[in-house]
């Protein structure tokens, strides 16, 4: 089990939903990855590098709503400045399954 945190610790993490508006293969990545453009409403469209190629084709991702961590510092990954972290869960084989919502919500909506 992870360390117990206080409510204010959780509030520091800016978790928001966004819609993937573009996805392409990152040709420079050592491990297969996509470059995603995610519309986060009032925060704008942000870029993310995501190793999610096992379960998803790039073209199938467009229009998908995903849960993103929006307040990490930007990080250069395989030639891409990743501005947000798209979240997911590892399946039994270690491949990532995206975390999202089961009904449409406004882009930029914050997780409560």
C-alpha cells in the first residue's frame, strides 16, 4: 500500500479530463509510443508522449477522453516536449489501458 496522504496532498495534483484531438507515432521513441495532442479546455491543447501502442491504434484514439495529470513540469521524451501525463493502468501483461470517463464531460473538468 502507498503512503497515506492528507486531503491537501491530493488537491495539489491537477487531474483533468481532455479529449485526444490528434495522435501519431513517435518515430524517435526507443519503445513504441504515440505523440498525443489533448484538448484540455481552458488549459488549451497540450502534448503528451504515451507508450500505449499495444491496445490502441493512433487513429482510434482521436475523440477519446482521457484523465491527465496537468501540473507536472514539461519533460522532453524522445524529441517531444510532453506537457501532461496521460494516465492508465497496466494490464496483466504490463501494457497500458487508458484511464478515462464512462460518459462525456467538458474538456478541462477537474477530478473530484
